[in-house]
């Protein structure tokens, strides 16, 4: 769309995001755990099992997990992986947010609808820890 409107955005300017329509679905944006561990950046990770998310329990779809990666020096969310109920759609929340470059601390203030898997995304970041 950018080129059709006379822009000069390149693929390399975009944040890589994708979904796999498997069961449970997988959504991923930015860097994953392997890249985070190989990076020289100060990246912390938060993980939450789907079995700990009320909406997943209610739907009896508790397989999977959510991982969020944050560069603690820039405070930017640099990646997220969602394997589980709604992961293929929920990843778009992170994709859009990452384009803003805003601090993860702002994301933690967002209030999503209840009952949804999305409502727990801000709270998962309370568990950010350095990579071992």
C-alpha cells in the first residue's frame, strides 16, 4: 500500500509478523527467544502458560503459552509469541504497538475487554525477567 501511495517503505523497514493456523494457533512478531538469547541487547522475557489464563480455561483450550520480549534499555517491546487460543489474532495487538515505539510501561496500563485472553497481556509483563 505504501508504494501505491508514493511512499518508499521497504520490507526491511517492517516488523516481521506471521501466524500459523494450526491447533492451537501460533502468532509471532519481532524476535523470538532464540534471537533474544543471541542478542547483545538487555532483553527480558515474560512467560505465561495458557493454562493460567481464565478465558483459555473457560474455552477448555489451555495448551500453549505467551512469551513477551522487552529491551529494558529502550523499554520497547521487541517481540512476542502467542501459541494458544486466539494467538493468530492477538499477535496483531503487539504488531501495532511495536510500530509506535512506545514504552512497554504504557502497554501495561491498557485495559482490554473482559473476559478475553487479551486482558491478561499487560499483566504478563509484570513477570519480565532477564534471560538466563
